[in-house]
């Protein structure tokens, strides 16, 4: 069959004859992330406050409103840098790994799993941006850091290079498995999705595909994100294990699973919009770049 961008597809996958080292997958992922972060950053910040402080959405909204527009977008540069390069790595490395494995005769699902795992693990090199974003988004550090550059400088010079990678383990546990789920479910969806002549219907289908996957995966990995934020909201001291931090959060929030999932409803809304926008932007950019 043929996709809307004119590329040959076999069972929902791009033709494996596409040359290795193709920059276009990296470019599409990068551009989709720019659009996504710009549109959804305020929602992400509200969820961050819920995760960190265990407050409801109304109080998180009041915090951000009282802080004003300047602080609303404070800390946007790290996720913009991190997400753009992360998405470029996610899509680009995935294809760079998957295609050769399929050429060698590997089972397509095993090749997809390997490609997704490698791309997710590779994304972890961008973790310092995620680390600094956490500090800049926490109101407790508003008086400590003037901007992104200052935060990088203070953390690196006063606490050492290792401090940039506080919270690495939950990121590794999240990235690889979530990438596996995203690529496999996404390509199965594309395989069985009807062909739409209308650009509007096709766009809606692309949005719903990304939104549904994002909703599922963000919910499944939500506790790891809570643990990651809790770890990264601290500077200095021991590097605690994922399990130890999870148990601490559990007891701090009343000894209930519900406490760990505080903010999940807003997170679901954010994930639905964010991944829907990302997938739609990716597909549209792919149409432009490949043509």
C-alpha cells in the first residue's frame, strides 16, 4: 500500500530499502518536538507541581497563576532542548537500528523491540536537561537560579558532574519500555487504519493514534515519573534507589496507591494532547520532508 506521503509501505512499515543514515527521520522527530513543547509546556508544569507536592489541579493552577507569566514559562529552554533532540534520537535511532536487523532476517517484532530499546536508552544522554528543568520548575528554587545557564553552572560547579544525572535509573526504566510500546502499537495501528482520502480525516486519525498511545503509556509509567521528579527535586546528598524513594512517597502521601497517582487525571489530559500533537506534527513533517 502507499501512505499519504507517497512512501512505499509493507504491512505498515516504511520500505526497508530506504537508505541507512537517512537524516529525515531525525529531522521529523526534532520538528515535531518543537511544536509539541511549545503548545503543551504550561500543562506539563501544572502536572509537575502536582507530582512534586501531591496537590490537586486547582491548587497547582493557583500556584502558577499567582507566580505570573514569567515564571509560567521559566524552565522551558531545557525541555525544548531535551525534547527536540530526544525525539530526533527516538525516531532516528529506532530506524537506524530496526532496518539493518530486518535486512539480516530478524523477526520484525524483535527488530522493533531492539530498535526501540536502543533509542530509548540513547535518549538518556540528554538527561541533564530534564534534571535542570525539574529544578527550574520547582518554586522552592526560584531564588536560587536566575536562568537555565545559571542552573547548569551552579549544579555542575558546586555539586559535580554526577549531579546532572540524579534520577537516571527511573529514566532508563521508563524510556526503553515506553518506546517499545509506542512503536509497536503505533505501527500496528497504521497497518489496520483505513486509507483516508480526506486530509482532515487523516489528520484526526493521526492525532487519535498518538493521543491514545500516549494516554496508555503515560499512565503505565506515571509512578516512575513521580519517583524521578522526587529524586531530581533535591540537590546534594545520597543517591537513593528507585524503590526507597517510591516507598517514601507512598508513606508521605497517606500510605495509599492513590497518593502516588496524585495528578494522574491532569497527566492523562496532558499526554492525550501532547502525544496527539506530536504524532500529527511528525506525520505532516514527514509528508513535507520526504516529498
